[in-house]
């Protein structure tokens, strides 16, 4: 019996030992299989998973079977057998679902849904699987990173089926999840931002696409992965989007960085392996992208030879692709579209290239027809039609357009819009205006997805355009507006001019969204001038007396002007808006989601649930707006886009007139603004007025006595039509472009009176700046004045001293006398000779509130390198002034050409005075030409004496000029006295009552003394 028990125990122990041994073996195999899969070696792991299904018990068998089919699915997917792969993944899902629902199993179910969704090029089917997987994961693994993958993939799928709004919503949710769960996953952040950039770009919402492409690049660089293919891709996207915006400088910066690093990255063994899929030699695609970016910049430079070399290089890469790859890669087509733009320039100067250009466009169309992309084919038709139209081959162009209509698309896109607007342009050119209008109406119907009657084009609003704001849409809206304007010029049908006016208004709103509030470039300037010109011209034709419409146009023009320097000023004068960026971003996301739901409601049959969602979103939007208001109550009234001419009018007095000039490519306009009215006037053609201004300046600088003739002509042209017989004392001039160089007070009226003799004049760089610079408080503090008068090494001769101008870095004797007298007048601080240096100036910017600079300035071609010159040749550059916080009440630039600088496209005159204004200075006095040393000192001392008496700055300067003219009958020429003007806030720096206090006190004492003496006599 004992032996039996012993044998039984021995057998049980042996069995347990064998079980333990097998369990260890199973565990070892499982670890090895996991390791193989982590290295993507599914061919080996699948064998191990198969063996585990035979070794394991029922409890584990389901899990191992699921892993076996999961590995098989990946093998098939890697070989491009996606249909077979999908069946394997479905088998895996089935086995995982039958396993015990542990956290591990749930993770595998979630991951299998992800892999299954990748097997479908039927995007609708892929979306179904994706949504199912996302729903499962969100329910069972709410903090799992797979949620991020599902949302990113969902956004990509929506983009591919052209549902861009929904794509953006999914991708924005993905961004939130990444920031919440894996904030340092820079690669995924970069990838998601890049997809958002694509979706916004396809929606033609440029401001958002540029933001997300830039953020994508920023995060891909941060990720610092060995494979730099994503970085290259992001760099190219940033380059192209900046070129579309017209920011060539930024595009070049990024391209230079790409050119420096590309081949170092390209030669790395990991390059373009992360996301290559089944593509062989995927790295070549990125080389083609590099060539394409360089081609685009060389085309802009009009460098035909180098651009052609890049085009040929892209062609060589394209030829190396297999046919299937050629059908889906559009790099060569994009390159040919770009080179086509260069051809357009070349044919202007060389008519022999016209046929060459046409043949090139035909070849592009031939390549596009081989592509799987119908959109690329449509673009190629558009390019060929444009070529024919440019060379006035209208019938050929229309034939190409008709052929393009055979392409069936499931969506209306920018290229189709462009083709239809081009068709309307051609039809109007061949005297078929009615057909042109029909085409445009049909085009807008397709674009806005609603039935539009021809007349109702005058009533459509920008909000119907789904926030489109790309250069393509802007160009097409402007072209449509121009077509209606041209039709009106022949038909005189009021309906046509009303439609034209409305389309120009839509373009102005679109531009406000498109413009990034940074520095203007040539493209932005062109758009803005066309919009301003169209609005003004059409309004004058419709009704020049419609005050409400004229005010609206003025608001648009002022808000769409360059915000580059305004933004700098805004920061320095608002003490920084206290609205967190995250709060603003949250508001933007909710508004976008609201727009998407409103779009769904328009087409949905059941809208109850959607209406509930909409109500909830509106509630959230209002809550965030309330939070913003709590953070900074000034936000709504202070932000750049909130300009209103009605507010400006309330701040002007009865005796003031503000004249805002608008210079367009063809015409100069002016707004005459008083507290009770706003009037719009057409001043005249731009060319002749510009020539007259140039002649006037030539006569000023050469001290030519013929200046009276040009001065009278200029007054008659640019001032008299505005002044008429108005009863005013003060004029605020807001000139732009070449008119900035005019000293308006020197202009002579028909009664031979100069403007200075009749009016107090001041200037401003914009209406918004004038508005914010107005101040109500006057403080008197005689210790707040500082002046600088450096010494210079060049000593003028006796003869040079007689007519010395404040130029050429000569030592300025009169300037030093001037600085000393003015400093004594205000009991201020004087920095003379070596003490007038850079360090003391920078220290004085915030220590004093009145600054007098009696010195030289240097003007360079690059305005940012222009400078004020202190003792010892020390310089303070313009770009340094922009960085300074310079909260001065008044800076007087008693130097030469301080109000004149480099004319920058759309920015206007980039001068020293402008730099000071945008560094925070509230008021400045500056010169418009090289001023004479002795005469300047006389006027400056008189000016400060008038300020001391409590006169407003414009009145003080006007009176100083009048006093000079009265004392110097031989120096009536404007060169001597008219060079200095005052810009900005003109309020007094001293209270006029301060002097009367002393008079009153002295009078009171005198009365007491006389009373005392008189009383003594009585007794």
C-alpha cells in the first residue's frame, strides 16, 4: 500500500514537473514571438504562434490563435495582399473576442481594428472599421494611445473622401489627445499638424494651413528621429504654402536650410523607410520634392536655365518609377505647372516662344491624362486654356475648356472654379457678356451649393463661402468682380455694377481672413490695391453720396492695410493682451465645429440631434467668450480688426478735417473725414500725380524758384477738391505711397497763400494709429526733457557752414546751440559731444518723456540697417528701435531725412520716424528732406518756445514756421522751413494755464500793494 502511494505521488510530481517545464517553454516561445513582432519579423513570429496554438490549453489557445492570424494579416498586408490580409485580421478579431476580456486582450482587439482599417482602399469601408475600433477603444481603454491613431487615421480618411471639415474636427481631437496622453510624441504631433495643413489647404483656408504646416515642421524637427523624410516633407509644405501666400523671403529661408541638410539626411540608411509601405526606392520621391521647391524659387527669379535643369532632374526621377507609381505621383506635373508660369513671363519678351509654350502645355495635359488623378487632369486643362487665352487664341481656349467639362468630379474645387471664371473672362472678351454672366452664376451655384439667380449675386455674403481664403479664391472673386465692372462700362446696367461692388466686398472679407497680419509682400499689396480700387471705383459709380457705404468701405480699407507695424505698436501700448492663446484656440475649434454641424443640418433629413449639438456648441462658445472678457475686457475693442470710422469721428472737433489718401495702381482717392461727415473723392490718375510730386521734390531739394508752379498744381490736384470752402483750422494728413514725401503746408492755393498760413497741419501713418495716440491728460514736469547733440569728426569749412545741411556726418555747430537752448528752456538733461552716445540714449528712452535728437541719421537700402548716428560713430539701427519699448510723449528728430526712407511694398515709407512711432513713441517731429543746419535751429527753438506756452504741437510748429517766414523774407522757399512735420498726438505738453497762474499771482500781489499804498494815502 505504501509502495502504491509512493508510485502515485511520484507520477503526480513527474506530471507537475513536465507541466511546469512545458509552461516555461510556452512562456519562452511567447516572449520570443513578441520580440520578433516588435522588429516587424512576422514571417518568423507566425511559426511560433502556430506552435503555441498546439501547446497551450483552451484558456490561452484563443489568444494565441488571435496572435497567429494577426501575424498572418501583417504578412499579407506587407506583400500588398490587402483583401487576404483583411480576412486574417477578421479571424484574429474573432479569436480575441472569445478570449477572457483582460486589459491585454482589449488592447489587441483595438490594435487589430486599426490594422484591419488599413487594408481598405475603399475609404467608406475603412471609415466604418475605424469608427467601430474608435468606439470600442474609447469605451474599454479610454486612456490608450490607440485612440490617437484612430483619430489621426479618421482625419486622413475624411480628407481622402473630400470631407475636409470632418477631417479637421477629427484631427483637432487627435491633437488634444496627443497633448494629453503623449505630449512629447513630437513625430505624431508633426504628422497630425501636417495632415491638418493639407485639409485646410484643400479647403483653401490659407491662414490655418500655413499655421499647421509650420507647427508640423517645428514638431518633426523636435522629434529628432533618424529618418528625416517627414522633416523634408514638412519643409516642402512650408515652402509651398509661403510661396502661395507671397512670402518669398520665408520660403527661401526654409529652402536654404533644406538644401544644406538634404543630402546628409538622404544618405542615411533609415531615410524614407518609416512610412514607405510597399514602395521601392521611396527615397527618390523626396529628392524630387527637393528639386521641385528649388524649381519654384528659380521660376520666381525668372532663371530659365536653372529652372529647366531642375525640371529635367524631376523628369529623370519620374522615368525611374514603375507605371503604377507614375499614375499616383504628381511631382512631375506640379513641376511642369510651375515651369508653365515661367513660360508666361518669357513669352512677354520673346514672341517666338509662344508655340513652344503651347506645346509644353499640351505635353503636360498628355502626362496628366495618364495619371489616376482627375484633379491633376483638370489642372492641366486649365493651364492649357490659360496659355491660349494669354496669347489671344480665344477659340482654342474655349475648346479646351469644353473638353475639361467631360471630367466628372464628385466635388466642386478651386480648379473648376478657375476654369469657369476663365471661360467667363474669354466670353466677355469676345463680346458675349450675357453668356459670361450665365457661366459665373452657374459657377457660384456650384461653389456655394445652392440655387442662385443672376440678380442675387449682388446679395450673397462671404459667410456662404465656408471660410475660403486662399490666393486662388481671392484671384477668382476679384476676376469675377472685374468682369461685371467691364460689362457695366458697356451696358450701364445698374445691376451689373451692384454685383461687381458686392463681389469686391466679398474679396475684402476674404482678404481679411487670408492676410496673416504680418509684413506685406508684393502679392498681398497687389490683392489689397485691387480690392480697394474696385470698392472705391464701383461705389463712386453707384452712389458717391451713400455715407453708410462709404464708411463701410473706409473701415474695410483701414482694417485690410498692413498690420505688420501696427501689431508691434499694439503690443507695446496695450501692455500685452491678457487672453491666453489656448483659450482663443479653443474658441476657434468650437466655431469650426459649429460651422460643420450647420452644414450638416442644411442637407440632413433628421435634424433634432444635430440641433441639440448645435445648441450645446453655442453654449460652450458663449462660455469661452465670457472667459475671454473676464481675462481682458479691452480685447474686443482693442484688437486690430475692430476699427470703426464712427469712433474716430467722435474724437475729432468741429474745426478738424482728416484727409486719408488711398493710392491704387491706376487712381488716387481721398476720404475727407469730419465729425459730422465722411466724403469719398476721386483725386486723379496715379501716374500724372506721381510725376508732379517727383517734380515738386526736385524743385524743393535744388532750391529751384519754379517750385511755386508745381506747388500750385499739386494743391489744385490733391488738396483743393477736398478743402473746397470748408471752415476748419486743423488738417490731419494721412498720406500713403509717394504722397508721404509731400510737405502739404508748403502747397500754394489759388490766392497765392501757402497752406501753413491758413491751417495747423499734422500727419499720421494710419487712422488707427491716430486714434490710439490721442490722449486726454496733460502733465507738466520740467524734469522730463532730454536732448542729444553728438560731435562728429568731419569739421565743415567757413563756406560750408553757411549753407550746411544736416547730412554727410559733418559736425553740427548750430545743432549743439539749439540743443543747449532748448534744454535750458525746459530745465532738462543735455547730453553733448561724447556724452551723446548710444548707451545714454538707450537709458534715456524710458527715463524721460520728451526727447530731442539734434544729430545725423543714415539711410541705407535695407531700411532696418538705417540708423541714428551718435558720438564716435555709434549707431542705433531702425530694427533695434522696433525692439525697444520707447514710451515717449514726443521725439523731435532734428536731423536730415528722418521721415523719408525705403518704400516697401504695401508697407509704405519705412523711415526712422515710422520706426519710432511703432516702438511706442506717441508723437514725433521729423524732416522730409536734408534740412539746413542754421535755419533748422531757428525753427526748433521757436517750436519749443511755443510748446512751453502750452500750444498744441501742430499749432506750435505752424507758428514757428510763420515766425521764421516773417523774420526771413529772403528765405521763403520751402526748403528752408517746410521740411519738418509733426506726426501723431498733437496735444500740448504743457498746460496753457500754468503761465497764467504766475500772471494771476503777480497781479494779485500788485493789487494788494496798490491797495496798501492807496490806504496809506487816505490816512
